[in-house]
C-alpha cells in the first residue's frame, strides 16, 4: 500500500479501480493552418475563434443540462476570455511582426497565462489554467484537429486520475462511472474542485507528480475527508473506509429527511440558513440544498477578466437574475471587494507590500465614485419593487472592509446618493423596497466598535475569514502559516461574541458569512451567541441544519461561558463538541 497526501476539496470516501485520463486527440478533421501568415492567418484566426465559440456554447448547454449552472458558468468565463480584446491584440501584434499563426497564438496564450499566474491571488492564479484551456482549443481548431473521445475507455465505476481536469474535459466525463477524482495538480478553487463539489463526488487535488504512472491499473481508495489517496489499499484500510461510507450514506439520508423542516434548536431558537454565492447561476443549486436566502453574494465575477468595467445595465441584469432565481428570499449583495491582491485591468492599483492591509474594497471605491455609484445604482435598480414574503426589501447591500464609523458614514453617503438617483423622490411602494444597508465585520476595529456602528446600520455580517486573518495576523493565502488561522481561537471567539452581543443589544440583525459559518464545530458557538443567520457554501447547508436542530441553547449557555474563559482553540473546540452532527 502506498499513501499520497493531497488537498481535500470535496468531502467523502470512495474505492475503485483507477482510470487514468490522458488528453488525446483525433487527427485530420480539417486543414492545418499553423503556418499561415498575414491576411490568411487573420482569416484563419477569425474562423478558429468562431469555431471555438460555437463549441463553447454547445459545451455550456450540455454542462447546464448535465451538471448544473455552476459548471455552465465556467464556460461563460471561457467565452469572455475568447472574446477578450487583449487576446486578439496579442495575436495581432505577433502577426504584424510576421510570426506564423500557430506560434502567434501559442505565444499570446503563454503571455496571458503568465500574467495571471504571477498574481498573488490564488483564485486568479488558477484562472491561468482557463486561459490555457481556451488556448488549447484555439490551437486545435487552427491545426484542423478534432477533440478525441478522451473518456472512451471509462466504462465501469472508477476513480478518475488526471494531471488536472479542464472544464471542457469534464463535460464529456460519463458521470455515472465517476466514484472519485484525484489530480496531480490543482488547488481548492480549481475546476476539478468546483466540478467535484457540483457532482457531489469525493476529490483530492494536488496529490503530486508521478501519480498518473503510479495509479495505472491499480485499486485506489480515496479518503477525501483527510485528503489521502491509498494505492493498493490493505484490508484494514478498506474496512475502515467501508464503515465510513456506510456512515456517510446514513447521514445523507437523515439530512434529506430534514429538507422541509426549519433550522431550529431543540428549545425553539430559529436560525436562518443562507448560501454564499459568486455567480447568479449558483442560485438554483442553493435553493435545492435548502437555502433560505443569500447571506453573501460576491459581485467580483462581473468585474474580473475584462478590460472595461461592466455597464450599469449589464450589472443590473445580473443582480436581477439573482433576485429572481432566489424567489422572494432575501439576498445580501456585497459591493466589489478588490484591490492590491485582486487587481482589475481597468482599475490599476500599484503593487503593494501588504495588499491585505492596503488600498482595497471600499478604500479604493470611495475614491472611484464612477465605479462605486454605477454598482450601487445597478443593485438598487435590480431591487426596485422587490419584497420578501414578509414584505421586507428583498435586496440588502453590504460593504466590505469597514473599519471605522467614518467608513460607515462614507458608505452611507454613497448609498443615499445612489438611492436618490434611482428612486427620485420615490412613491411609497418604491420606498418599501429600498435595500437595507449593512457592513461586513471582518476587521477587528469594527468588531470592537460594534455597539457604536450598530446604531447607524440595518444589519451586519461577520466575515470570519478576514476577521481571523487580521486578529491573529495570519496571511490567509500563505500556506506556511495556514494552520494558525483557527477561527475558534479564544481571541476571535471573544471578539465575535462581543460584536454579536452588541448587535443584539442594539436590535441589529447579525449574520455570519465566513467559512466558519458552515463549520459544524463552530455552529454551536454562533447559536449560543445568538446570531440571526449562518451563511455558507450551499453544499454545507444540509449538515448545518442537522447540527442546529441537534442543539439546545439552554445547555449551550453554560458552554459559552466556559469558552469565553478558555485559553486555547483546542479547549474551545472541546467545549463546543456537543456530539456529532
Ligand atoms: C470573509 O472575509 O470572511 C468573507 C466572507 O469574505 P471573503 O472570503 O470574500 O474575503
Ligand atoms: Mg473578506
């Protein structure tokens, strides 16, 4: 038995024979135009773009039908990349220099991918793989080759092993035969990860070079709870994993039975369970998993990978789509959260030594009112006339990286200016749908000042990812210190407790939208502290509901007292270890 360690990106356990996937190609579907130059090259490039565009549209349709909207959205991103003027410019520049078409496209793709790969943000770095995927399709079209039937040999339930999977690979994947996915490369935000979570199959990525040769024809056992892959597992391992599989199947059935019940503790304390989304297409899956609303809609997707900012109309259409797909459920939109670590081509920010402490989010947008106001107006236009079932405004607007009361007031002024522009003097019906005004509590200063800030806002949501990073001084993108970033550290528990208590005192609605909001170990703390809502990745909702329903707040009060006196994260975890969910 050999054991490989990778990154767990989609929970679960599976055993099966390895199916090793290698990219193949069928040759000779059309003329090879790689050597073309000048006008002939331009015409061939335009034809190749056209062919790839048709192909991507078809893939998007198939993905939407087979896997759901989250995966289909990947192809929208690919279409944007294909049509990116920067790509056309990079190719054109090389053609003008007399380069043949094949080399011009290859070099242009390399340049764009290298640009993305050099960025600090891991999400953007992984988009380099998308550029290469689109580039490979373009080159294939130029070469006159057709894509091969790469998964032809996959005809029985298997563990799919690959270097990495591109979105176009995964559409042709016969899902009924995929027990698990293991890749040599890739990270938590790679497409393999997104796909695996969408399919609900266990996945381990980044298991290391050489995996493809090692795994050929072998039996594999995948424990994606731990990120471990066993090659030729022994009997004891197989028995342990079989037990885990039985337990998982039982848990899934139990959770499905709770689908129609509220997230309510034994003693009747009700928590709203909401989803964190990053694209309108993800809304349907969230509702299917039982989301009662959206606790965090990250709006960055509209702004990334493009040379010009999106127009007000384009933004309003996207925000409206989210509101419509969510029915009459409440949706919290977060304004653009970019800056030094996530630069945008149309919003250049100088490189900074400490981008997480730098010029980002509202700090940047308050200086760029044309972009800020356009987004706020688009959000408000989408919100006009839309109410929840309870007759409250359906849309809520949340500002990230708020540190001080001055920040709150500056955001409030921007908010009011946009509302005046959209609603005018406004009749009563329009005024009823006026979005609620809220802030993210993700900077310790804001958490400490919550009693003061709470008086000037409609709601708050705790961003535990950044709050943890800033409180413990642990860079969330640095793997060397990642293990120190524990949201259940007593310092953060005290800080969150203080902020939640201040909101409750002021009668201000408070939710949680960082990763800890969906963590079964942290949920007892949030329920004990009395949050109104927990927002998380949609896939975590069923387990979170089961967790909430197993708790008794009267009993948790004692544990909360103890946790506020605890000295280590381990003690806090032990205190809130209230049976398994
Ligand atoms: C957070 O900081 O906890 C959060 C939810 O926002 P993001 O992860 O997008 O920074
Ligand atoms: Mg944040």
